[in-house]
């Protein structure tokens, strides 16, 4: 398990609890959030494990967990096939069930009876693999698949698929105040963060905890750590010799987001330079420049916020008009 990803750690904690309880001979239910409406505080894919005498994880942040546990332990939700549960909560019921302003949750309840499938999944995660766990809603059959290239969580007519494994990664090219702010914000959203800057004067005397630092050339860093679809790459160095090297390589990768700091004028000049070295229009269209959502940002913290907001929107497939 990668220790620097809180989201993965939370998933592994739930799966480990389920495995331990099954090994002890307990009946165990695994509850997953399928869809939410209104103010439900946990996103789709969140998990809750219910054992004989304990719970792990959360699907609402409130008393929905207690009611689910009571219903499962009484036998109401104990079935050999996956069970769909709909919690529709109006304003009156909201405080009782822990949904702050009302909302609706659609949940999947699976009763698990064998520890081996969980042991296999946990073993693959310990090896750093990205694993997709698929549950057939008609038969209850569970299967494991390669997670690369899949959506983080997907519900179709017949199955629910959740990807477990190494978390989302943010590679920042260029060290400095903005990189530090962006790294700190990204860590709060469970990103693994790498800051790359080969320039000796920019070597940070007090590196951030939990952030990886690289002093190699930026294009080498992109090739080594940010090739996959769970990576975002942002250039911040204000030095074309650094930023262009990184971008020329980044635009050839599968990174889900590639952004470059700078004004619209500098963005136009950058596009000309990248075109001259052979990048095609379709590749250049992937570049978000100036990086971020336009919120009138001037201060470094605001700029970091706007960039991370754009990364989040792209990650969640939310369209944004500039």
C-alpha cells in the first residue's frame, strides 16, 4: 500500500477490517454509495463495513450507518445477492439520519462470506497495483480486473466497478511559493505530490512533509513518474527552458490534466515554441494555459486554488467554459 495516499489508506482500512472479520468467522456486509442527491456528505464509491460488533468506514457521516448496521444485524439486509437500499431524507428526517440538509443515498449492500477474495485484492494493492473490483448486480459475482484506464467508480445497468490502488498524482515543475501552496492544497485532496526543479538556487531548505522532490531535468521526471491517466502535470517555473521541456514530454503522455502558468500572451508564445519543435495542434489542445479557472486571481494562494479547482473539474469530467 502506498502510505502517502489518504484515500487509498481509507479504502484499505475498510477492506482489511472486512478480511479480518471474515477470517474470524463473522457475517460481514460491505456497503457502497452508488449515487447521491442533495447534500449527502459522502461521494459515490464511499464504503462502510458492518461486522458483528463493529463498523469501519462511512457512507454518510451520520446516523445512516447506525440504522444500516441495525437492519443488517437483524437480518433485514442479509441476502445472498446484492441489495439496493434507497435512503431518501427530507428536511425533517435529515437531523435524525445525519444528512445535514436532507438528501438521498442509493446504496449497495453485499454480504461477504469468504476472506480469500479480499486477501487477493489486498495483496495486489500491497504490490502497488491498480485494481478494479467488479460486482455483478444480478448474480453477486465479484471479479478483479486491471484498473488502468478505468473510471474511478462506475455504475452501469448490470454491475458496479470501483478502482482501488495508487492515488492521483500531481507533478509540479518549478519550486517556489506557488508550488508549495499548490502542493499543500493538493495533499488535502489526497494527491501524491512531486515537485521537480533542477535549478540549484531553487532547492528548498525546508521541504514539505509528504511531498517528493526531484532535482532532475523536467522531461525526465515526466517520463519517470507522470505517464499515466491518474497524473496531472503543471509547469510553474517561469523559465521556458524548464517548462517547455516538461510540456514537450507531458503532451505525449496520458496525463488527465496538463497546465502551464502564465499570461495569455506568454501562452501564445509558448504555443509557437512548442509548435516549432514538432507538437501537433491536437496535442497542444490538451494544454490548459493559462492554467486554472478564471477567478480574477492575483495572490499566490488564489492562483493555487484556481489551478486545483480546474484539475478537480477535469478529473470529475465537469465542463468549464472560459
